[in-house]
């Protein structure tokens, strides 16, 4: 096993490891080369948790994605016909993108690119920033081979954001926003030439050429960021938020409540599957202070999808039943609270944490996020196997949950009282001298 494969396996959760194996197997059956790329490699090599898995294949990503969905329990979230890319979510909340290795040719800045099939090396040389242009081969003959044609590893070590080419930000101006998002997320500095390219692109007003679809996709990425409030503040300072709505400025940005949402998201244990649809929750707080007319204009300006509008506008109504359940006096044990919340949607949980006026609801959600979920994550596959059940078997989920509930309700044993300190012996009687 190569050092990079060992590093990868040490960074993956058990659910993510299973997905990597399933993608490798499907690619081998389809006789296409597959590589782990982009954010997963950047996060692994940079020492960050791997939040999602990006695969690039030398073939049709949509075809492979649909084949995986039919053979596994994965659900297809989105299909991009232009880039031959499929986005899926696997059990355990593992988000995956499977895309075609491609070249993109731009007739002019901001124009819709001509997308052509390419090799993995050509694909990496055409990406946005060097830290996103690293790949790890998952193919039998070269498994564990690291591909880094733009020295992205070096830039990770220097904690710098560097554009791959002198035209990166001109070709696709949405990268102006993406650059700020990565700067905030990673805490990196922008390399000098890339900063000059950014300033020149802004002076030329290239941000006005960002397409509606690109703005929407970037907003989805921002909504998924743990520190989404900080990203929005950075875009406000860079005067880029007006691309979404001229009304999103000053007090109407609702930055204090976005910060509260950011802090709430930071309570979620890493790797926990909260089934969290971030977009609707994020929009609720982002647009809270806008007038109805301004909200309507916002929706039209980015072409927000009907499902996302529903997640946002119906969030409060959807959360009422959960709030009622969490107030119930029947929830006497930690296991009862865990069961009630483990079946709930993540956006409702965080919404009630921030907006419920019931103290008991807030306390139970905090206990769930900070105590019960971490305790549930401590149950390992090995413990389940000790009960005679193998991971992936039909009984696995049920047995694992039984172990979780038992552990949550087990009262910690009280430590025996410390023995009293020994009684000091009396001091010896003084010797009297003879007269």
C-alpha cells in the first residue's frame, strides 16, 4: 500500500471507505480509469477533514453515477449534462460527485465553455486553483499514484491560493467568488500574481459576466460551508453580494443571525449524518430582513429551484411538529431524545435550536448534538460484529441502534469515595532533662 493510500484510509470514515470501494469496483466493471480529485485530495493533504468525495473518470461520469445508484442505495441529487457530472448521496450522508475528465475552452470571458473529453492530466491542468488540481489514482495498475502537475502540494504547504493559469479568473469569473470562499474556509493567503489577476478582473468588471446558474451553484457551496457567515461577510466587503441582490447590504444582510447559524452548525460532530439540507436553512436567515418584493427579485435573479424555495419558505411550519414532540414529558431518557431527533431533518433541528422559545427544546437539542451523537459515533463496527452481525447486513443498523440506546441510558458508575486520610500519630512526649 502506498503512503498516500494509507493516508487516505486514515482520513476516511467507515461509510466513506465503503463508498470509495464501491466506486472503484463500478469503474473497474465499466473499464474506465477513476481518480479521487479536487476537494477530497486538498483536504486530505492539507490536514482537513474530508467532507465529500470527488471522483474524476476518463469516461462518462453520468453513466457511471447512474450505474452506482442502481446497484447501491445511493440517491442521485443532481445531473449536469454539460460537464457529464453526477452528484449522489450514499447512506451515512456521504456526498459524492462523479465527473468526466474534461477540457473547457472559453470563446470569451464568462462565456459558456466548450466541454471536451480529456485525459486526467489535461483535466488537472485546466482547473481553477493549484490546490484543487491534485489527483490520486484508484486504478489497479497505479493505485496510490499521486498526480500533481501544478505543484498544488507545495501551495498547500505554503498555505497559498494560486490560480492554475494567467487566465483562470478571466475564463470563468465565478472563480472570483470561489477564491474568497476558499480564502475564508482555509485561512490561506492569495499568491501575489493571483491577487493581481483578481484585481485586474475586478477592475474590468468581469463579475458582471457570471451566469445565473453559476451564481446559484456558488451560493449552494456557500450554504454548505461551516463558516458561511464569514464567507458572506467577505463577499460583502468585496462588494460582490450585489450580484445576488442589491438589497443584501448593511443591516439587511442579517449578519448577526448568520453568525448564530454558523455557530450552531459548528456543534454538529464531524461525520454525523444529520440529513442536513443547508440551502433552505441558509436562505431563511439570509433573506429574513428583505421585503417580500426583494425576496421575489432575489429568487428570479438566480433562478432558485422550486424544491429549494419550498425548503426555505416551509421550514418554520415543518418544524412545529418536531418542537411539539421535543416538549413532551414522555422523553424521560437520553435514548428517547436520541430517537426523536435521529429521525428528524437536520434543518429543522438547527432551526429549533436557534428559534424555539422553549428552553427544554433547546436543551434537548444541545444534548443531542454535544453528548448523544458523539456517544453514538463511539459504537464501532467491531462492537457490532461482536454481536454476530456484519456491517452491511440487514440487521446491522438495528443492532447498532440497540447498542447506542443501551449506552446512552447506562448510568456512569459512581467512583467509590476516597478513603479518609490516615490519622497522624501523636507526637512523642518531650524528654525531660534530669536536674
